């Protein structure tokens, strides 16, 4: 039985852990061929070994224009074109504003915003040549509603949403859709900095229980289906959207 992504050529950044890895598994399950880009060469090579010939790993630093250019060009050459760019690379830092240093602030924006801008800049010509496609950017619930300790992180993820919406409008005439996925609390080590700021895991879990209507954190495997949907032709009339997967937290 054909998969929902049969024939799709996908490049994903931030692919070796947590949500990114779950998205790769979902892409492959639905029949796509996937280039994975990440800074972690050891884990990337292990994924390539585990997943076989439908996956190709390239080490990349999304803050470097040269590295992103190489990732896109080499990835597209291996795929034979590009239909979907999934940009999941990101970082988290947490601090009260009085103690937030500028190096951390600048690094957050370099990874979370500059990296996505560079990826889109160099992928769009290939998507145009394919006759259209999909860009999927990972933002966060924090980009829609911040919280204590998240000054820089929430600002960077808000910028991702704004960047994505603007690109969606600009690229719509070329049939290139751009959407963001906004996870809420997902149980991964990505959240360790904010958990520490909150006073530890017990305090974090208590806050989740109080603020999330579903009463729990999500799992990476619960976010991955959104990547598949936005990569597939099922979402052909959906663009400029920021889709929450937050257990109802935003509206609580």
C-alpha cells in the first residue's frame, strides 16, 4: 500500500534527537527519502546506519551560511531534487532577564532564527524547480505565549512564527507552503534549561499538571504526525499557519 509521502524528497535539520528523530521515522514510514542534517556527527552516522539506504546524513551548523549552503546543495544532489524542507534545529536557554548574557541571547537567535532564514534562502530555488513544495519550521508554544525565564527563547520562537508567515505569503505564488509547528511541553532533554530554572523536574511536572488541560507532557511521537501531514499533499491548501501541539495549554 503506498505511503502518504511516496516519492517525496525531504531534508530535515535538527534530526538526530527527540522530535527530529521521531519525524525522520515518520517520514520514512510513509515512503519518503530523507537527508538529515545535524551538528552531531556520531548520532547522525548511527541514524544512517540504523535506517539504511533511504537516509543520508550530512553534518551541518545552521548558524553558518557556508555550512547551510553545503547542506542544501549536497542534500539536494543526493535526493535528486527537493520537495520538503523541515527545519527542526533549535536550542533552548533559560535565565532571568537580569542575568541573561548577550552571548546566550545572540546564540539563541543565531540558531533559532538565522538558521531557519538561511535554510529557506538556499532551499527555495530548489523548491521552485520542483514546482512547489513545503517548508516546515519548528517554533514553540513559547513563541505565542512566553513565561518566566524564557525572554530570549520566546522572542526567538516568536520571530520564527513571523518569519514563516511572511515567507508563506511571499512564496504562495510559487506553490511553496510555509507553516510552523508549535510544540508545548514535550518530554525531552531539550527542556532541561527551563526545568532547572523552574527548580527541578518535580516543580516542572507540577506546573504541567496545573496548566495543561490534558494533564501531561507530550511525546516526540505525538508531534511527528504533524510533520508528515504538512509534508504531504493532504495539507495542500494550508499555509501561513502556526499549529499548536500543546495539550490545550495555550487556551487554558
